[in-house]
C-alpha cells in the first residue's frame, strides 16, 4: 500500500500563499492519481485538485481554479499544492490521497495521509 505524509500547513493571514507537500512511498506503480482534499468539522470531505502520477494531467474543483495549482516531482516522490490568495474559508485539514483511477470522489482513492491543518485568519 501507499503511505502518504502531508506537510506545509500552518496559521497564516488572508491573502498570503502556502505550498503543501505530499510525500508518497510504497507501491506507487499501482497509483494512477494523487489528489488533495480538505475537510472542516461537520462538513463533507471536499475535492480540491488531482494529478495523474505518470502523465501529469491535472483537474481542479471550480472553487479553486486559477488560485490553487497542483504539481508533482516523480523523482522526489512528491506532490505539491500551491495555494495563493488564501481566504478564511480555505481553513481546513488538507489531505492527500492516492488512487488507482481518474476521479474526484473520496471513494476513488484508497490511501490517505493524516492531514495537515491550514488556518487562515482575517
């Protein structure tokens, strides 16, 4: 199975940028897509962005298009989420996940990291 470790979260002011990192390890040959999700207490886990591991094709939720960018460095086994112009509503626990298909539902992903907290203050 793939193990994933997120890093880069923190407490920041609105308008600044953060870059989150996800470091997968293990059986990456079975991974087709690596994605980012976020979740706040009492709300459903929300899809943010995803990238195919080998081809680098990306897709995004409408809410973050033009503001967030997903990328990957296969040699370093790292996926990044660049978040610009952060807003208080971006506050959430951010998770990276790996899956064997092209999708945007949590059920499309079978390996999950522990999450990293992003808090954006006004």
